[in-house]
C-alpha cells in the first residue's frame, strides 16, 4: 500500500483531499502525512477515527512517500514537487505550476486517464477547476460530434480562491447586509467601497466580478488562458478555438459554465442527450417544467458536496446546426480539484 502525503493539508482543497482519501477508502500505508507551513505545524487534523499532526514541509518529510498530493499554491509546488519526485514520490499537483509542461500529463480521470501513466518528471498535473468541470461534460459530446470551438463564460465560486476567498465573501456579506437595503439600493459605489477587498479585486459580496485571477496577455486573465490552453491539452486538440470569459460570483462552492460548443458534425439536442447518457462522472439535469417535464437544471449551490458534474439547459443553437448551448456545474473543490486528484492517485496506485 502506498505511503501518502498531502501538501497543503490545512487548505480548502487539502481538507477535501483528506476527506476523499478516507471516504473512498484509498489504501494508505499507516497514516497519511499532513504537510503545511510552519504556521500550522503541531496542530492536529482528523484522519478516519483518529487525528494526524501537521508537519512543516521539508525535504526530509518526503522520504519513503509514494504518492504526494499537492495543493499549497503554485510557488510551493514549483519549489517542492521536484524535491518530492526526486525522493521517489509520484506527485499529483493541483497547482498551475506544471500543467502546460510537455513532460507533465494533465489528467481528468474520466477524460484522459491513460495519460497519467506517462510522467517523465514523476509529476501528474490536476487541471484548473473550471476547465475540469467543463471537460467532463464536453468529452462525450466531442467523441460523438468532433469539437471545434468553445465559447465559455464561467461563474466561479469564491471558494476557488481557497479558504481565504470563502472567508472574504462571508465577512463582506455580513457587513453589507448590516449596511442595510437602502444603501445597497441607492449608493452601490459606497457599499462596494466600504468593504475590505484583499483576496478579490473588488467587493465580491452581493456582486459579480468580471475578473478571476490576474490580467495577462491580450487583456485576458490567467484563468481565461488556463481554460484555453488546458482544454486543448486535455482533449489533445491543439487547434481548438476557445473564447473564454471568467467571472467571479458570490457563491461559496460550485463553479458554473455557460458554454456554446461547436462541432464538425451537425448536432441535435436529441443526439446530444444520447451521447451524454451514461457518461462517467456526469448527471444530466435538464427539464423546462412544461408539458409534464420536471423543472430541472443544475445550480452551483446544489452541486456543493456532490462528486458528479451536472449538465442542463441543453439547447440547439438558434442559427448554427453544428452548435449546442449547455450549462455545466460542478463542485470546484471536489471534481474541480480534490476528487480528481484522488482519482489520479487511484489510477497510479492501481498500476
Ligand atoms: P497553512 O494553513 O499552514 O498556511 P488555501 O488554498 O485554502 O488558501 O490553502 C493553502 C494551503 O497551502 C494551506 O494548507 C497552507 O498551509 C499551505 N501553505 C501556504 N504557504 C505554505 C508554505 N510556505 N509552505 C507549506 N505550505 C504552505
């Protein structure tokens, strides 16, 4: 049985990684190793019926580790993932540090599981949460109709920025609600300016920010570039056209993506539903509430805590017989991060 370490065990994704390892009965030799910063060293966190003490990350910590799950931010991964790999561990890295490295596979367990076996650096990358959620729903449609273009607008939860993002959303919300309905209705700029915005660029509470991550090339954000580059790599479609807009919304956990998918083959709603039926890790929730149908479409709030990606609002494009519009939702901490990392670890443990 593998000896397992979790780097960033105290964080939002690390917490889910610990839960997923236990819930899925991942075979772990002894107790897993919980690693974080000096700040958390000496504190204890649950593992099954007991607790495990958190240790500060160090080169010695990786000795004897077979699988190391990393979610402590890109700079920690850049520094420590090669150290862990040199010590003999296979690293499953949730940061963006190695995702576009040609010698590092980028794996969604339902989409390209075989890629995990070819890892010259001993590192497997876990995709960006928004891309991951979109890929689970897109792959079966790509297999059936041949994907050529994606126009995607994301609605990303505050929890995508870690525990501190969730705290900032909740604290700002409490402050704005205390300011009262009249201020919110008549002087929004004052309300927006009245809260401390540290994790996000402006007030995220009761608001929508057309800005996830940092601004980068061509006036797109790094989060938008991830959606383009990572989709191409995961689907092995280097020429795939992707038009991304990533938006932060005041949701604790659960990312949504409104996507217009264009295919080489003509596509109908009926054929799309047939292609999606039984797709791994995916649930179709799609009904208008008319003609006896249930009203069914996924929401981020209801996706929180669920393993599956959910897809609804499946519609033929109004002008183009090769395009579909869909609304895809998934728990960004689970399938968007920790669950997929543990599923990759399961693929590695089964080799
Ligand atoms: P710590 O709690 O000790 O700061 P999140 O994504 O929720 O913000 O979590 C980030 C994770 O990365 C936490 O587990 C955090 O540990 C860990 N981390 C942050 N800085 C370091 C560091 N310098 N060395 C090791 N782990 C770190």
